[in-house]
C-alpha cells in the first residue's frame, strides 16, 4: 500500500499580519485602481452581468460587450422576456455561451419566483442558475456591500503566493484552504470589504500576474512568503518581459 499522506493543515493568518496586508493593499488600490463601469454602480443586475462576462475573459474585451448588452437588455425583466436566440446574439463573440444561457435562466427564475429581486446573501445567490461560490461572493460584496469572501483565479494566486506557497492551489483541498485565508482577511464591515475584494482582484490582474509578477511594484512584497523565490528570477522576467516557456509553465500557479 502507498504511504498515507499527511493532510496539509489550514493556514491561520495572525490578526497583525491580516491588518498589515489590508492596510498596504487598500492604500495601493486607492492610488492604482482602474476606472471600470461596473465599479461605479451597486445595481445587482449590472454587477451580475459584469461578473459573468469577466469569467475567463479579459477586461478589455468585456468593456464593449458590457455596454452593448445593457443597452439591449437594461434590466432583469427585459432579459427574462427575451427569446433565447436574442440573448445569444448579444453575447456572440464573448465565447463560453453557457454563461449566457445560465444568465437567461437566472433572469426568468428571479422574475418568476423572487419578484425580480436578486438576493443579497451568498447562500441564496448560490441557489440561482449558473452562480458558483465566487460569483455569489462577488455579487453580495459588490452590489450589496455584504461582508463576503470571494476567490477567483487572480485572488487565489495572490493568497497562494503571499500566505501559502506550499499549497497546491488548483486542488480541491488547496482551494478550500485559500477560501479560508480569504475569510480571515476580510475587514470588519461590508463597505470596506467592497474595497478589499476589488483590491485583491486588481492586485492579481495588474501586479501579481501568473507569468510576469511585478514584485518590485507590489504593495505587500515585504510580507509575501514567495518574495524570496521570485527574487531569484532574472531581472528581465521580474520587470514583466515575456518569460520563456519553461519558467512560464512551471509550478502550481492557479
């Protein structure tokens, strides 16, 4: 029989480390955040549209689709009444069309069973068609300013590198532990959590990227458990230039 593997314990973040991380992260976000249309609203419908479109799709591609989709379907009731092929037409070019089908099912479900009101808790949001743990946390946090954790690919990468480089983040157990870290880092209030979650995602998108982390620009570099490992990379790679395949594809990055 193969030797029994010892399970990796949950990572516990001290209150001091969590406070230091939040302070540096939020200060950086206030100075470097992008002005994106879905950050200017608390409308749960618009937040939901943006989050579904952004799944596996770059922000630059989503911007025009987001605007055009909302011009065609400005609210949940309009979307619910639309014919399926009209919804898919509006989504054409974004790919991953199951997102559009699930969105249409969600609109019909919410208008018929919830009086057109998208719920505000992650638990209730998870019951809607096509809504997973991340999307539920994002809508609760960004639309309703609820104190809710969220972990997408960018957030998982940041938490993995800063707090738990020993984890395998793509495994079920590793991802579960990253969610645990995300929950420990949450601020006390939902309003501050809005900023915190946006900042985590922004840091992963702009600085702590998968292929070319810009460690010299990272606000949490001094408390990152992976800083020493990335410091051994050639300077050209750390500055964000194209990385060779053996470096870019190595490791267990999410």
